[in-house]
């Protein structure tokens, strides 16, 4: 496999202060092990990461931007998602 045919990998890094991984960029690599090594060399030069995830770009599934309304609109028929009918005791104060 030549370098021009290497698949694209998405790189996610968890920082020392964070609890979640964040997408930091993409790299080309022949396999997952090489992708992690390359991601370490490219995206953690200053020792800012404690964990690396790589995902082959072809395996990432995304929602369709043209369907954002139905996908992200709140479900009005699910009243339990809207806590407007709960009463908050006065001793709790502001939440």
C-alpha cells in the first residue's frame, strides 16, 4: 500500500485537564497502530494529552444537515423533558 492510498483517520485527544476526548484533526496512516503513533507525534508535541483515540474516517457516521429540524427539535410530546410542572422548595433557592 503506497502512502497515497493510506486511509484518513480522525484523531481525538483527551487533555490533562479534561474528561472528554476532543477532535483535533486528521492524519493518514496505513493502520490503527501507525495512526496512533502519528497522532502522538503531530498532536501531542507539548505533552498536553493523556489519551488518544483514532477512528478511520470512513467509519464515522454523521447526521444529514438537511434534516436538522426533525433531528434536533425538542420532543414536545415528552413532557418529562420539560420540568415546568415541578415545584421547587423555597429552601433550595436558585438552581
